[in-house]
């Protein structure tokens, strides 16, 4: 399966008695460049801890790029904090020194000074010393030593029933070692809140998963599709990323007087992912998505279709956010009518003429709109309607070749694993080989491959419903059988 692995790298790390499964650490840190990544949420934590969250995102601090890790721990009652009764473990001592450094006469500052002074008196932390931890807690000492070795400098705060840990790591230096160091601090804080002060026992036997949480939303699967999920169309994806960059950097475009492409025509066989690509482009830009369906335009009454076209474009001029407008099955909306003189041909010509007029001015009046049209039959569309200036990009979306099918299968399976696999439930078997399956699926499109997967998923679910227990994971033979069934019809 070289090159088409469906499972990301997973490292099992023993941490303070717990088993921590870190899934694709490098990918997690890379994803933080595009927005906050939720590393750890929920889980079974010992009382009084009731909620734990940990995120990482890329930011610019003092002019330099950093990866900011933030952990939040909520406890059942405010007094059950790291400094309860004036006692402090390794992470609590960091909090004490931070509170003491604030100064003031408030109770929190007073508690911090008292805890910090107590720590110095009994030799837990000499004044001005580097990160160390109490000799009576060797596990905590190892956590802080690992943090220091990884260049991790935590800031610890407490507010009522919430403990916060924040770490900034230069993006050029961040890696799995820094991620594990932050997790160590987080789980050490859990230990201290649970009163686990000498031997790490409260987390023993517990398992936690660290990785991007799958996004499960109501509605069509394609509503959340991204360009990263598109397989077998590397050149098309690259062109769409260029369009997205032009929308995200309007100042650079204005400086050079560059006009970004706002009309895109995609054509090719059914099932090759044209609609999915339009949705993925909208998500890449961060734009709204408006799909214009044929019934919204075509009207059996005289003049109705023309009025509908004008209304759709009038609304488009009023959009205040970047928006991708999709005219799917474009040829069914506006077909080339030739020189026919009957009423139907004249009506089609009228609709096409109004579409041309509206496209001529739309982009100047609202530069945040992209019009995407898709068709399975480009020869049916009037060439003047899709000329440059109206549709600057005309992109063929072919049926995938064998390499493309392997990539599509790998990405589809990976998506299902991310969405549905949980501890104790394995959806796909280890023998799954997208490259071998691709060789058996000549002529199939991405939509066909997804249908084959759907059939296998349904068969497994029905079998579990009848037998009362999950059947074996989906394997190579299951998918081969589904493909054979698909070919039979």
C-alpha cells in the first residue's frame, strides 16, 4: 500500500500511567497553520476533573511565528485547585510563582507567595532556579525535565474552577517532542488536581486519543468537503488553490492590477466530482455556497425564466461575503439553440442572452462572487456564452485513471476511518490495498467508488443488526465483491 496508506501514523506513548495514542503528530502541527486544532476533548478523567481540552494553533507573537498550545482543565468546585490547602505539586508550583510575581494584596497573590515561599523553604524550588520539581514526585520531576529539554516554557493560571496552561513554541522548532511535553504538563496537572502527589496511580489503565477530531455535521457529506479530500485531480486542485489564494490576498491583486478568475466552467463525464470541487473551492476560500438548480430558473410561463435569471443575479450583486454560485448541469439551463425559430428555441435564446448580459457586469459590481458552471455536455453550450471574460477558466474533469482511483479510494477510506472508528471498533481490515482495488475498477468514477463503499457499509450494518455483534472489518474481498455487484447493476 505504499503511497496510499489509509491510516495515519499512530504512536502509543505511556504517560504518567495512562496510555496516550498520538495520531499523526506531524500532520496535527501542520494543520494548525490553517486554524485551531482540537487535540484532546472529553475522555474519562478522575475527579474532581470534569472537562479537559487542549488546542494548538499558529499565531504571530512579537513578530515571530509560533505554535500556541492551550490546555483547559475544569474542576467540580473552585477550592479543588492546584493550590488547595497551600499544597502545590510541580505544575501548581509554576502557578504559585506566577501568582506571586503579579504582586498585590489579593487572596490569590497571597496564596501564591505563601506556596512559593513554602516550596523554597522545603527545597522544592530554589529562588531563581531552573525548572525542577519536588523530590517526592519523581514522575512530576520527569515531566518538567522533559518540558525544559524540549524548550517548552509553560504559563499556568487558575480562575475559579478552571486551570489554564499556555505554551508558545517557535514554529520553526515545533515537533512531536514539544507536543508530548505539553501533553505531559496537561496530564501532570490532572494528577495534581486529583491529589496524586507521589506515584502516578489515578491515570493508570486509562486510554486517551490525541488527534484531529472528525467533523460530523448534519446534511450532505460534500457540504464539508475540502480540496485535501479530492483525489486523482492534482492539477485541478492546484488551479483551485491559486483561485483561493487570489481571494485571500486582495491587496496583492490590487497592487498589480490583476483580475482574479471569477467565472469557472468545469466539464466532463458524470460522477467525476465537479459539484464536489465547487463546494471544496468555497470551503478553501471560506466563502458561502449557493447552488442554483434548474427548477429555480426554468419556468413554463412566458418570460418567467428571464425574470428568474435577473432575480438570481440581482441577489448575487447584494452578497456581502465571498460566495461561490454553482450552476450545476449548466447545459440543461442554457443550451445552444441554433437558429431555430420556434417558441421554445426563442425562449432558450432569451435566457442565454440575459445570462450573458448579467455576467458582463456582475464581477465589476461584486468582485467577491465566483460563478461556477458544470456540464457533462460542453458541446451543447453556446461558445460565446463561455468566452474568456465571462468564464476565464475552462477545466476538463476526466474520469480517473488507475493512479487517480487508488488515491480516491485511499482518501475515501481515510475519511471514513477518521469519522467512525473509535477505540474498540475497527471499520477497515489491515489487508485493504487501494492500489490493488484500483486495478480492478477500470472505468469507474469517484461516485462509483463511493457507491461501492456505501454498499459494503450497509451490508456490515445490517449484519450487525441481525446478529447483534459487529462483523469482521471491511476487507479487500468485501470491496471486490461490491465492485462486481456495481458492474452487474
